[in-house]
């Protein structure tokens, strides 16, 4: 997967927010149809080098619990929260998290 900085620079020139482009690219089915549960959001996890390593739907606590089960010992940095829109204009909360330098798992 591409580093986020490449994604960001490419989208800056088009005027589309990078978080919207990431949403459309990695969570395309949700972008097309919307969320099934309105109390849910979407999330993206980045590696230390800025590559997308995982993405999905759920809340912040759910994400951390899932990652801990899948990758015992992994730590996730604080989330940057934002909002993106589906093709039909529905607002969707989005969380961006990263694997910090001090985590024992990459």
C-alpha cells in the first residue's frame, strides 16, 4: 500500500480532502451504500511509515480491542477524528490512528 504522504500530495492538487480520498479508496463499499448502523464510524490504521495497514468500521474501543486480539502487544496512537461523506451525502465519522514508535509490534 502507498504511504499516506503520497496520497496527500496527489489529492492536495485536486482540492479533495485526503481523508475523503482515503475513505473512497479503502472503504469504497461504505462510500457507495452508507453505514448500516448510524452509531458507527469508520477507521484507518497507519504504520510508522505512513502506509495504510488496516481499516474497517466500529468505534475506537472496538478497534483497539480487535487489534489487540489480532496483534498481541500492539499499541495504537491517539486518533485523529474527522468526517467524510458517502456518495449520497451521508456524514460518516472517521478515525485515523497510527502504530507509534514504542509499540512492540509493527
